[in-house]
């Protein structure tokens, strides 16, 4: 990869990362806006029923992610990372435009929720395919010395996408539109913004360089196939169990945290939003620092650190947080949890990419990861709320801790991929 200049690498990292931002902006904006558009797509009988319907469609989007990881991973391993990344963001644009432009239930009847479901399925395929392909691309385009640092920007842009989605909604709520306008038509604006951003990123990705590791790989019928992937069962299982604790921790301390602060800790919506936003900003900024650290000391020490600290501190942190009523102590507790989680999020992409050979790398990273996220990450919030409803909120604390402890076993048994990287074997 010596012929790739620093300028080309930086351009590639930006192009690969920005798509991730748009993907996650579009993914989260659906959740943030469901209160406003539920009445447009479902009969105006009961708002709770409307929200349950939109939540059900959100869950179906999660279930589509493994299919997206499989299809887009196969496509990326067969046709190229650049082509797959471009197609992935195109799918997201189509899904967002479909939601933004679909008439309401009062205009087209049952076709409205059907089109919403179709759009969300398309977005689920897109997000499911984006992770594995972008993780592979960023890892292959980076130099050996800075691979952890470069790949960490995947989670920087993932978190930034969530923050941008929240920021757009706040601006519409507080500055540009009334509550009535948001319910009537204003909810469509963020989806149009997401579609336009996706088209812009698609254009940028069209000029990306293809990684040398892929270009030099001899084409074969097995490249990107499930049959070829099954020749690496240990790596596949490692990805699943490596992801298990990390994804539960990530969704618990990011997407679920605002509900936890309101429902359990009894903060106001405004204070909960402040705590969540400030903690996410810090969480985003520290990702490259942990990535750099992994380039110095290896990936395994960080993963073990997350496993040990996460397993030991999750229950005390959530227990203390549940009885905290002051904003700043609560913020510090959430930050502590997210800093521990950063030892996983910052390097999980590069670790998975370094486990697989180039011919099945995108599929190997994306498919088992998407399965683990759908099972464990996608269910985290629902499980927390279920335990809360049954008056056993603390059971969820132990569940998160237990998932991290199981992942810790995988971290202890796996090799340090910085020292035993499949990517390094290919470029020697």
C-alpha cells in the first residue's frame, strides 16, 4: 500500500466515515421523530397504538440488519469496498426519501404504513451493510502504525450522527416550527435533509480509492461466500461474543440512557437531554484517543480493560445513578460508564477486520456483528423497560454486567489482533 499517499488516505477515511454519519443520522431520526409522524401513517384512534406501530416497524428495521450485513458484506467482498459503500448510502437515501414523501393514512389508507415499513426495511439493510463494509474499508486503508486511530472514526461519526439528529430536532422544535407544524408536515424535513446528505456522500464515495488488499486479491467463486466464511468458525464466534457485551453496554448508556434518567432517576426531560448530550460529546471525542492507545499497547489490553471494568462497575454505576438527583454527579457517572465502554467501541471495528482474510473480511465483520447487535443491542432497551415494569429494574444492571463478563472470556481467549493481524499478513 506504499503508493497510497497521506492525502489519499485522509480523503478515504473522510469518505468512509461521513457515510457512517449519514447512515446513523437517518437511523436515529426515525426514533426521535416517531411521536410526530405516527399520526400520519396510522389511524387516529389511540396515540399509544400509533407509537407501538412505529416502534414495531423500528424493530423490523433491526431485524433487517443481519440480512444487510450478509448481502452487503458479500457484495463488498466480491465487487469491492468502494462500490458497496456507495450502494449502501444510496439505499439509505432511498429509504429516507420514501418516508419523507409518502402521503399519510388519510390520503392513501393502508398503503401509508406499508410504504413506511418498506422504507424502514431498506434502511435496515443499509445500516446492516454499512458497518462491516466501512469497518473493513477504514482498516484496510489505514497504515499499520495508525490502524486503530483511523478505524476509531467509525464510532466518532456514528455518535455524531446521533447528535446531529437530535440537534436538527431541537432546532425545529425551538427555533423554526411550532408543535402543530411539526405534527402536520415539519417532521418530513429531517428525512429530506438525511436523503440530501446521503446523495452528497454518495458523490464523495464515488471518487474513493479501492484498498490494495482487495485489488491484489485473486478473484474466485468463493470470495465473499458463506461457505468461505464458515472456514473461519473461530473468528465468526469471536465476533459474536466480542460484540455481545460491547453492544449491550453501548445501547444501555447511549440510546436507553435518556429514558433511564427520566423514568428511573426522575430527572426532567431537559436535564436528561443535557446529561445525555454532554456525555455523548465527550464519548465521541475520546474514541480516537483510545484508538491511538491501541496502536501503542495493542487491542487486547483495551478489550480486557473494558471487560473487567464493565463487569465490575456496571451494577454500582447504574444503582448509584438510579438514586442520583443532581445533574453533575449523574453526568460524571454516565461519563465513567461511557469511558469504560470506549475501550470497546473505539477498536471493535479494527479488531474484527484483523480477524479475517481479505476474501471474506467485509462479510466476516458485518454478518456475525449484525446478528449479535440485533439479538443483544436491539433488545437492551425493551428488556430494561420490561424489568422496570415488573419492579425489578436492578435485574437489568446484572444482565448488562453478565453480558460484558461473557465477552471478557472471549477477550481473554482471542489473540491480540495488532500482533496477529490478517491485514498485515496480506501486505508483507
